[in-house]
C-alpha cells in the first residue's frame, strides 16, 4: 500500500508540472514570438518481485514473465513547439519585423548573443535598433567610403544596427559636372533686334563640391553679322539671390564666350555643340583669374546639340545631368535623412532629400541544426546550448526566406489544444489524488484489525 501512496504522489507532481506548462502557454497566448511548450511523462522505475524465466524442457515447465510493480511517473521532457509559425499581425510600424522562415533574430544583451522570434523592435536615444528590454538587434552595418562618400556594407562581423545614427543622417554632396541646354532661340524676338536689349538670358543651376547651389546666368546675344549666329557668354553668377563677386567662369577654360551657328534651312545647331565650363576665382575687376575655384575642381560639360532656331517662342532652359543616364553628372546638395525602411531581404534603406537612397545596414538572422534544443531565458529570448548546435549566421535570403516589415509573428499557442490538455491533466491529477485517499482508507482498515 505504501507503494501506491508514493505512486499517487508522483502522479500528482507530474500532473502539477503539466498544468504549470499549460498555464504558462495560456498566459503567453498573446506574447509576440512565443513558442508553446508541452510536458510529456514517463514511467519512473519498477520493483521486480520475480524475474523472468525461460522454458525448461527437463522439468517440462514453461517460461514465466517477470513480476514488476511500478513506482510512479516522472516528467520525461518539456519540449518547445519551435517549428510551428505563429499567426501574423499587421501593425503598420516599420520597425516591427517578422521572419518568414525558421530563422531567429540575433540580439546582444550584456555582451552575449541571444536569439528571438519577437520582432517588436524600437529605437533608442542613439538611433540603435533595440528590443523592448534594451537588447541590441545585430546585423551588418555600413561604413562611409572616404573616396566616394557612399556607404559600404561590412559583412565581416556582427555589430549593433543603427537606423538614425549620426553617421547616416547626411550624405555627401557632389559637384555638377554635366548639363544640357535645350529649347529654342527665335531670331525675330524683339530682344534680339537692334532696337531691343540685344540679348536674352538663360539660367543654369549647379552644385559645387560642398553642395551649395549656384545660378550661372548665360547671356545669349545675336551676331548681327550673321542671321544664324549667336554668342553665348557668362552674364552673372548668383548664390541664392546674391551675386557672387568672388567667382568667374570661362568656356573651354580659356574663352570668355562661345559661338553657336544654326543651319539656316533646318534651324538646328551645326557647330560648337559642346563646351567645357570652368569656374575660376574672380580678380578684383570681376574677370576670371587663372586659379580654379576650390569648390569647383572639375569642369562642367555642357551639351548644346538640341537647341533650335525655329520661328516659335524663346524657351531656353538648362538641366543638370547629361540627359542620357539619369542624374549622371547632375551633382547634388548635402542629403538630409527623411525616412528609413527595411526591405524583405533585411536591408535597411535610408532616403534623403537630395534623392539619395542608400543601404545603411542589413539585419542578420541565425539558424540551428536543432532549434528545439534552444533554452528559454525570458524576455522572449533563447540561448544556444550544446544540444542546439552553433548558430549559422547570415542574411535571411541565404536561407531562402525573407522578412516582412510592419508585421509581427504572434504566439503559436493553440487555445483549443491547451484547454483539452487542461481537462485531461485535471482528471489525471484528480485520479491520482483518489489513489492516495483510497490507499489511506485501506491502511485505516488494516489498523482497525487490532480492535
């Protein structure tokens, strides 16, 4: 009878453990990235009162099975349902992420690496991407190239990721090196006649190497010795609305003006289709010196091939860039960060008000040979163990998967299954308690025999 008492006690303990696991699952039914657990039981051990024996032909007796009395149950394992993906919840928050696969985000906390499926990230005061408990989300950061000013992704090691770090708030400016003047010059325009001004102006806005914007104003004058000839010269250079007196310009580095000739029958340019515009330091009298301006170290190539000399309105305009490849040679101002987005491959893309879009980092993920061997440590984090194997770290596309931004993976707890297990566990606990009370009654009857 004492054995049944101890068996009943062991049954109570394991069912209580099972209820603890179920209770924890239900408590975390709405926990982001939570993975449900399951407790399974095993027999404890046995007392053998008679060992098994085989048949004996000499005595004409058959074999007998062993006689064993079980002494209760034990918790065999508490396993994690690691492979079943939780439901997706749309949040609209760009820093909320969900891995569409079996990989884990990598989080550094207290100098150690941990792993999580909970992608409810935010940013701290330094712009770092962090978990709610302050762990750094790890990945590959980008560093600025000193020559080009662009960012290069550094995949040599994992580092804490920053979305709004000081290094990424600005992008480098570029000097304008190419432009194209288009439109129409009408020789009948009254400004080109001898009674008018004798010239028209056209503006070309360019960037210097520091990202400052300058307006180079051209003067277009008709050559009265030729009905199809015009002279292009520099009228003024402005910075905003202020005329710049410290800068001057020359064509092809030596000429103060350039001549444009048109085919009299077609009205198209037949000569001097291109020129190089150089920005020099200005002399005291406003003329160009021999010293190139520090912020305009490169010449600006200007194409004139699409100007016409038709009998329509004057419409000369100048556009930055060469017109064949978008923005090539157009230059740019200093770029200020205006938004950050995370792509499906985990790359962090920053957009700037000067048109730049740069990759400033990439989120790394980890996979394991036996993910079920990971150890839960709280805060939605897992730690690697000897049985999980080492983390295989890469970007999510290397595993054939992707991630979603503005979406979270929710708990994979199945409430219907948990409630069913709760009923079974409750009944098991109740039955084991009956074993104890019944055994107690039998002992009481035995004690009453002496009366």
